[in-house]
C-alpha cells in the first residue's frame, strides 16, 4: 500500500487515465475475493479503474480529506467508494455521514458492501446519503453474482459524477 | 393508470406484497421498451415489484407527497424511483432536489435514466442526492443491456431501504 501511495504522490496524473475506486475493507479474504472476481470479468469489458484499498476508516478519511500522510497528495479524488461498515478506526457509518456532509466529497457515490442485514443499518445508510446498499452473501457463487452485478452497474453502465473529468 | 390508482386507493395492502417502483417517464416508447425488457428477464429471477408510471412531474410529486388526487392514498411509499430528467410539469432535476430534502422521502433511491450526457446534469443530480445516473443508450441491444443491469442491480441484488417493510 505504501508503494502505491508513493506512486500516487509522485505521479498523480496516472489517476486521470486510470481513475481510482476507493475500497475500504478490513477483511483480507473479502478484499481478495472481490479482486479475483473483478479480474475474472470478461477482459474486453473490463474497466480501466485502479483499486486503492484501505483497511482502516481513519486512514481512508485521511486520504479523502488529504490529511496526515496524504497532505501533499495532488491526485484527483476517487470516482467511487466501496465501503464496508464495520471497520477499525472510524466506522463505515460515520464515514458516510462525514463524506455526504462535505460539499466537495458528497458527489462521490458510496456503495456499501456489508454483511449486516440490520434494518437500522440499511435505513440509516440510505438516510445519510449512501448511494446503494449491498449485502455480502455467504458462499462464493452468490458472492460472484453480487460483485459482478455491482461492478457492471457501477463501473460499466452507470455514469459516475467524475465522467467529465475522465471523458476523452 | 386511473384504474391502477383506484386499486391503490382501495387495496393499499397489495403494495406490501408487491411493492411499487415509481417510474417517471413521459416518453411512451422508452417506457414500453423498459417494460418489455424487464419482462424478458428470466422469469425465475423476476422480482415481484409493481411498476407505477407517471408521465408528468407534477403528478409524480402529488403521488409522493400525497396531495391532489392522492390525498386519501393509504398505500406505502414506492421502494425506488426511476426518473427521466426532461418532463412536463416539474422537471426531474427539481424532483430530485425536493425529494432529497424531505426527511420522510429522501431514503427512497432515485435512479436517473436520461438521454442527457450533459456534465452539469450528471454532477448536479449526484450533488443533489440522486443515487445513480444512467444514460439511455441509442439502439435496442444497448438499451437491453443497460436496463438488465439496472434491474439486476437495483431490484435483485441491492438491499433497498424498504427491505424491512417487506422482508418476511
């Protein structure tokens, strides 16, 4: 991650060609499953996105708000955020509230991917401005379908707000 | 439409079993294309949603805010809104602003489906709280892929905020 961050710091323009999707996920297995599934999607239909992962809510916020290690970061903001809810440091629920109350960040779509099917979580995430809530299913086949659908919808078909920034 | 509205008025509980997706679309051809495509989705995977269509922004707002013809309506709110932007009556852009500033309505996901690839439209919709922006593509094959992806993501995989209301 450090290496990637250093690359971000030294060659920010790379992110104009390969925009960043921020993934905030503390569970290694979930993250690598996600990456394996997205890599298995038909290469011809693959997007050109870079995935930047943080395991800790506080570090994700530092990156988004360009604080701490990211003060000097000159790269564009991520084009979307995939967010787990239960995180070390600042919780995913609080990240949604903060991001969606910040004028220059609220435009970034937040897709929640969580194991929580707690009704209060679901309602509260939408109430605070999460763009979409998806349940991490049990078992690889269902996980595969969920990730494929999420990926197709958000990174192949939906028009993200950063569209203009990256449109040729 | 009138018949459907009357049924809504007289048997509101039907909507607990078959929750309503509100479609605000003035173009008949686009609406019927949408319906044909959703009906062609594998029947086993089809959802149990009812589609309620309005062609006019003002009437959609009356329905959402339970005004005018809908004052007596006792049925639950729709679980999602598919929204065209250029509409007779109140414009789609203004519907987003109004709905997302109303505490009891802002939780309802709004998916914009528009022919406009105007950057200001895209950014402004996200800025005002639209959950997702999709472009109506030209030509049936692309339209089919777009609608299928939208439908799968939002009505088969995503957990809508009304989940609890309808979960068994």
